């Protein structure tokens, strides 16, 4: 085991960083928990008391073995990881943590001072060559067995949609990271979950992300930059114009599409573009919605938003609403009249 990894590891049970390497195990003197070291990889998984969590762990161990044998997503590196690497940019001289690294295909391509890969599935980590210099840790993202505050860059790629409770991971990032830590997110965007409901894996994509629920999850962070990835060419571009085009013109184009050879010409090019992806991706994303989205986040300094003019005004307005809620109820109207009771007028 690379002893340097102990600089980053913490006990998932008590968050102590004083882990000791003894023979083929790690020992936490704070809570007396012991964790095995398998093939040089510390396995810092929590003790699951819930049967659902045990099924979750076995689900991803099986998924990892299947994926390593026959990739679940064909050409994943070309379609997804190349654009992620470009989005991340230079990390030279930085320490990088990849949460949910799988086989570290994009992490291997990054040039950094130190790289740590964390994944819940041990088979993925065992597939990463030890000579790559990547430090490997088997752990659950929700009970993150490393200190995120010790890294310059944290990558969370195609992970949040898999977690049982992503809030637990994000709360640790909020608690331990500084405003200088880069948090890189890569997630499927506004996807339908129908195809996962009867799939062979019990825990696949558990949620779909859009602007509101993602920003709610990362409410303590601000977006430095974002970018879409992998255009969705499922439907003709024409049918996305209904909201921005006069009705008569849109109707005319739809009629031309179905009653002329326009549909064959359009399908020919769209099918060709799908086949040749990621070629032309940069301009196709201007016409078609992205299936994925990448974010570069920074933690918001504590209390900084409340000190702005809008923040102070909202605090004033919230206090006014609370005082209004605490005021006595408006008195009932006098029988036979439409006017409220006179005493209520002075209190309203």
C-alpha cells in the first residue's frame, strides 16, 4: 500500500485521520475499528446495518465486474471523458480527488501532483494499474473515507444520480472544503429514468437532475462555469422550435417535414451525426439539448450573500412576514354585514 494515501484517509465511522497501518489492515485508535487492505487498497467501507445498503454495495460490485468485462457504455472515453478532461483543464501541481472513479480512465489522463481515486466497487480499483501513481481507496461516497479539504480539485463524475442520499456527500464537501477548492460535477441532465426501472441492476440511476434540484443540492456553492455535453439527437431539431416560432410558420414546417422528402434528408444527416459523435459536438450542442452537463463549483463564503443589499432586504421582509404570521387572527365579520370587525382594521 502507498503510505502516502494515509495523509488523505479518515475513518468513515468517526472521521479520525489517525489511521495506522498494521500488517494487512488499517486500525483507527479513536474508535477501534479495523479495515482490511486488499491488493494494496485500503477498504474503508462503513458497517452497513441496513439490508438495503448491503444490496447496494453488492449491486455496484457486480456492475463493476460486468462493466470491466463488457463496457456498459460503448466508447465512453471518446463520448464523455474527453470533453470532461477539456472542461477540467490543467491541474498540474494540484492534488486531485476523484469520487466514484470507476476504472480511472480520465483520471489517468490528468497530469497532477497527486491523484486519489475513491470508489465503492473494489473491482474497479483493482483494475487501475498500481504503477500509474494513482492512490486507490475503496469507500462509500456518502461516508467519504478521505478528507476533501486536503484537495485542490474534486471530481464527481456520473455519481450523484447513483447515490442513495447525495446530500450526505455534499454536506461533507460544504463542511470541509474551502472557497478555493474546485468541485467538478458531471451528471446526466434532465434524463428519463424509465429505462432503469426494470433493468438488471437494482440501483442504477435513482434521480434525474435539472436546474432547481441540482442548485438546491449545492445551495452552499456557486457555479464558476458550466457546459453541456453529448447532444441528444433523438428528435428532429425542427420540433424544438414551437415555442420560438409563430404558429402558422411552425405548422407549415411540420407539414413540409411529413409530406415531403424533408424527413428522409433530415434523418439521413441526423443518423450520420449520431454515428460520428463526438465529431461536430461543439456546434450540434447549439441546436440540440445536451444529455450531460458539467459544472465547476466553488463554496460560497459563509454569510457573504446575507450581507448584500438583497440579502439584507430579504431578512427584513422575512421578519415582517413572521411578525404578520404571529399577529392575532382577523376577527370574524359581523352577522349580516360585509365589513370586517372594526377592531381588526387597526390590527391588519
